[in-house]
C-alpha cells in the first residue's frame, strides 16, 4: 500500500461519522478489506437509487464512477447490482447514504456519467 493512502476502513469510518454529524442517514451494509477494499455507495433518493463505485484516476486520485451511466435504478435492480459486485470482489465495502435528490455527497468528481 502506498504511504499516501488512508486504509479503507479509516476512510469509511470518517465518512460515516461525517454524515451522521450532519444528520444524514448513512449506513455500513458490508465490510470489505480493511486496507485496500474498494467502496460502493448506494445513494437512496426520492426517485430511486443511484450507485457510485470508487475508482482512481490516471494520477491515482480518488474519484467516483456512476454505475449504469448514473441512471436511477429500482431497489431490486440496485440490490442485484450490489450482489453481483460483491460476488466479483470479496474486498468490497458497501455504504448506503440517504439523499434528497440522489446527489453525490463526496467532494471528488464523478467520472463516467
């Protein structure tokens, strides 16, 4: 692991505390690898669920990619996607965040929308 990268477990814990302090519902649905796990975020909005997956850009900076081009998914489709993602990557972390409009709650840019 590169010395400039925070272990995933610490990053996830910090994000969950940040959301809770702001009064935003955020829940850990699945724990992944403590050091190197990738994070998948389910954004629950009034119109359905969007999914973001953590990626690194060419410079190694954290970014987010919208799954299915950022489309709003039904809960059943979102559940199926998460199940397939976990089957492919046993190190995956899954977080659920409640948002009004399904917006990205992270400061990093979204790629692939």
